[in-house]
């Protein structure tokens, strides 16, 4: 499917992953603004229970990625959005990284920037450590390895919310809006339409319920695994932290910056864990100069 507007082209595609260690997967992504300009190609990786549409506030509108001449590749992770669920219940971090790797290889992206939120930040950090010569920059949004390998209060809260079920869609919107009054109810309703599904017993998250199994296994993973990924990253890295988030303690964010070779921390005031959606303009004001600086550095080489 291909749509066009005055300055934006969008192509929606699905590819089958071909990594030999994986079952075959249909991974959906949108290729947005391919002809927008000469800016960086950005691969965006969403968080748990989200879809690629959660990045729209960063992509669209004034001072968005497209207006700044960037191309955006927006992936639906396996078990989320329009991508397929795993018949084997395989939602390991490495398998999801392989899916993203397949997308960038299918698009023949030699160099690209990564932006990842929460779980997507963990996946992006792993991919940046893996593809040292291809990832030009990394932006991590409200993610850092867990303190002492144990989930924070905010991470545990997200796990509990995933188990919720609602009798009606409006009931779901009301509850989620009460959890995050930083957004309008209309905004919450729009996002919930993208993230929920109607099941036989009511409304549930659209994410595969089997995702919880691998989340439990990740909770038992040694913290050294992710810290080694962080220390292996060589590209410039911007870390955005929600000023009102309970997912990443400020002490953990500081430790993240200490372990990055080229890291910078920006706190987005008025934002919870979903930083981009809570404060899109403030997020853009932090991310766009970071990307612009990288483009200028490349053009001067």
C-alpha cells in the first residue's frame, strides 16, 4: 500500500524474517518519507504493548522527523501490531533483534540511526552493539539496564497493567487516561485503538499474551549481559529520561551515561515513561539538534 501527501510518502510493507535460528515471521513496518530530504534514515523501535504508530508524534508535524528531512522506518515488533505472533512463544531479546536486523538488511540500509523506547531501547542498544559500522547514532528513551538486575517499581507496574481486561473499550480508555492524565482522553483513545484487541472475554492488549513468559526469563538474566551491550556501543548516544517516570531511576540513568563511550542525558520535564507521546515538542527539541549535529559532522568529513 502506498499513500502520498504534499511532502510525505508512506509505504507499508511486511517481510518474512530469514535468520536461520528463527521460525519464519511476518514483520510489518512502515517506510515513511523516503523522499523527504537528505537527512538520516531513522529506524524506530517501540516499547512493550505499543505499535509503530506510537512514534507518529515524533515523525509528523512541526519540527518532526519528516519536516527535518529524515526517512523513518517504523517497525512493529513480533507479537505486536500487524506483525505475527510466535507459534513457539519465542519473544527473546535476541530473536526480536534479529527481526529488526532482517528489516534493515531487506531495505539495504548501510547506515542508519536508531531510536528505541523502553523495551525498544534495550533492543536498539543490542543492535547498536552488534552493528558497530552501520549504526550512526542511538537515541534511548526511558530505558537502562535494571538496578542490580531487578525490575524497578515502574517496570513491575507495566507488567501488572498487561494482565488487565476490560468489558468495554471506553472502560479501558477511562482507566488508562486516569493512569496518565498528562494526555487528553482523545489522545489516549487514539492510542488504545492501535494497541487493544477485542477478545471473547472483553478488551485486552493486542500483544501476544505469551510475551509474559519471556519477560519472566529476561528478569532472571544477569545484568552483565545488557551492561556489556551498553559498553560495546561506539556511536554517539542520546538518552531521554521522563522527568516523572518511575521506570528508570535517575541514578541508573547516570550510570548508563558513565558506561557509554559517547553518551548525553536529557531529562524531559512533564513526561512519564511514554516520553514521546507525553511531551512530543520537548522530545523533538532534544532529538532534532542531536540528529542535525550528526548530519553536519558527516557532511564535513
